C-alpha cells in the first residue's frame, strides 16, 4: 500500500511539472519565459536593405547591396560610437541610433505592410538569404571599412571620387551602358525662375559641378536638391515658357549603379564581381 501511495505521488508531481519541463526544453529558458536574442548587425542590415533596393532585383544584386550596407553601417557606427574597433562598433549598434547615422530601418513586423501579404514570405526569405550568405563581409582598405556611395541609375557612366577628395580614390569612373534603358534614365522638367541659371563647370562625366544664378554661385548638387531634379547631369534650355531642364540618370552618380549592377547580375556576374567593378582596389574581408 505504501508503495502504491509513493507511486501515485510521483505521478502527480510529474503531471504538475510536465508543462514547466516542456517549456524549458522548448525555449531553453527557466521560469517558462522564452529567451530573446538581442539584434545584431546582420539583423540591422536585413532591416535596412528593403529601403535601399527593389526586392525584385536579382539575388546577386541584393548580396552586393547587403555588403554595401554592412560596410557603411560599420563605418558610421565606428564614428558614431567613437571607436576604431569594428567589432566593438558592431556590438554597440542600437535600433534607436540608426536614424541619426543616416539609415532607414524596417522592422520584421512591417515587412508584410511593405511588400503585401501574398509575397512577403517569399521576399523575406530572399532578403535573408542575401544577408546570411554575405554575413560579416565588408569592403575595406587596410582592414578598415570604406564609405561606399551608390545610386539608382547613372548618366551612362559613374563619376570619379576625386570630387569628394583624395581618400575616395577607390571610386573610379566606369561605364554603365545599360543604364540608358532604365525607365527613369531621362527626365524633362520646366522651371519658372526669376533668374536665369548658367552652367559654368562640369566634371568629366557630364555632371554639373557649378552654375551661376545672378550673383549667386551654386554647386550642381545644390541646384539639383533645390529644384528636386533627378540628377545633376543636366542641360538647360531657355524657352518662352521657362527653363527646360533635361536630366540623365537618377542620383548623384557616385559608386555602384543599382540598375547596371542588376543587369550585370542578370547576365551571370557574382556579387563580388559586381562590387569590384564599381569599387577599385578594395578587399572584401570579414570583420568578425
């Protein structure tokens, strides 16, 4: 009888503890609370990527942009947190600081809203493959991340980095012959201005670097920003209706052209081949 009572008590205790034990085995957390991992730099790369590139682009293009984002994020975080150690900078990144560093972040919960219910799972898997397959990879000079500008569509070739300074020597002008096929390659605008602008200086790639409006001298990018033009590669024609502005390309023209990169990817080039086409004399390394 005593043995039966002991057996009954043991079974009773097991039945009480069974749900608790199951939770511990399933979550690895004591007390029935699921352990939540802190987001790392790869999570942030995945959240920034959807805002910088069309998810419909080729996977090799997405991989190339993931490397660009990771490199820029790491470089910015080193400056933001005041450290020369890439690992420490990566570990210090907080979602709340991304905006101050110049990045737009989309949380996993908002991807469905961004892409739509029917496609978000497929797109999310595609995005995560691009991030995971390039995990830790950055472009560097002497082991340190470099700034990697990029744009949507060039004016037929990218711009040399000399306009930014000697430290941007890895930005060489390269041909982008298929950019002319992009839907937003060409734009025509009519501006009604009280003062007539006059272009006074262009760079070798045809982008306006200086123009004059009356007594005011403006940089090409400043004029572009002021009048919301697609590009600073433009021509001006004086008409009776106003100033006719014809722009080529979309963006500042520096670094990687996303449209041309995607055409390269569609032709079979890898993300590393694409990156080294646009960024010269840099190494692809793992900062881990």
